[in-house]
C-alpha cells in the first residue's frame, strides 16, 4: 500500500531576480500546474513577492483534485538562506538582508504548513542529481547563471553546505584579481562579475537581461561582436571551472540557468582552459553538460525540498495531513 503520485503533491516556489514561479508538483517530480509572472527589479520587495506567491499558491491548492493532499511547501530563493527557518540573510541583487521570507510566506498561504527555503543553485544541483543530467553521479558541480552566478557542489552524494549553510558561493570565487570588473558583493574580479549577465551584455554592447538570448542567437548566426562576447565570457568561465575541477574532482559539471544558453557558444574556450589548467588525472573522466531540467531545475529542487519531510516520515506526514493511503 502506498500513496498514488497524483494524490500527493507539494507547492513549489521559485524566486529569481526577474521572475516568480509557483507550481503544484506531484510525487516523482511531475509539474501538474503552474503560475508565473515577471518580477520587476525594484529593490527590496518582500511584501510584493509574498503577496504574489501566496495568491498563486492558494489558486494552485484550490484547483487541486478534491481527493489530493498538499504534503509540504518548498521554495527556491536567489540568495543566501539561513537553514531551518527560511530567513534570507542576503539577496545581493535586490537588497534583501535578513528578510523572514519562509515564515511570512507560510503565514500568508494559511495552509498550516511550514515553508522550507533553499538557495536556488543548491536546489538546482540536487534536482539535477536526482532527476536531471547527473542521475547516478555522486560528485558534481552545478553552476547556475541568473543575473549573477550561483553554485551547488555535491560530494559523495551530499550537498556541500559549509559551516553555516552558506557554502558554494562559486560566483564569488576570484578569477581576475588584477583589473577585474566590480562585483555587487563589493569585491572585484569575481566569477559572477566576469561571466554574469552584465558582463555578457557589456561585451556585446547591449542593455537588459532580455538581450542575453539575443546575443546567443546572434552568435549562432555568425555575428562577430556576439561571438567575441561569448568567447570572452567563455575564457573567464573556463578559468573558474578549471579551478573547481582541480579542487573537487567532480564526475560532472552542469551549466544551468542563463549559463545553459551561453555554454554552447563558449564551450571551446571552457574546454581549452580545462585542457591547459586542469591536472590530467582530474580531467580524464569529467563530463561537461547543460541542465537537463532547463529553467525548471530550481523549481524541481524546491519541490524536492517540500517532499523531504514526507520521504523521511511517510506515515507521520500522512497522518498529520489526514490522507488515507490507497492501493
């Protein structure tokens, strides 16, 4: 006897710099229903984000079949999250500092369920390992490009979180210490500063995040400026990836988010840096892949976070949610 996947679901939320996504996700990772809206880049916006996501969440919950049950809630956020309570300690691009995102979203949803919150790149790494490009891999690195660059590292099958849960800030690894571009963190020459959205669009002499895919498309059509921009980005990205391979000896490196679009045009430079700068024994087996889950990697990761209590204690969660297992 076990619950049927269509009867048990979680609400999953993904808060990126420029969009808000909510979904009802069934057991097994199937996205059953979703809502999405653009997020203006307008500074600290906890009130608006929570209002939009709570409204979406209630709509998704109300639209679910009558014989189904919500077993949990998970959320992905583009910033540094304090483990345990969903506090956003630092959201660099829109100025969030110590914002009680998880608690406030749980209160506004009104479902009597806590909201588990995780860093978007950490969750993307776990999603790719469980349901995406890295199924079967125990050691991998996931690089997630949004406006900035985040990362998730899985070692021996487990996420590397660090002492306080704030580890794997790969975007703030210094790759260009002499004359590097300024970074939003206050440093210069960070990987994020050299390969993020702003770096690509400056190199291509364009403005706005919507132009990222246009640069990639122009490069595919042979535009010299766009190709040069991707080559420049690819070289810095390759330096960062080479450092990570030497440090962690992963079986796979995955490029997600905006980097998923950029990587094909920058792959030659990345591979050249690996060939030149990675120890031969470390580069022998490593595979370079783009995200198999695409733009849903962080959303699927949030759903996995929401399902974690059910998977850890099925009978306890089913009892608390008053769901009666069926054959």
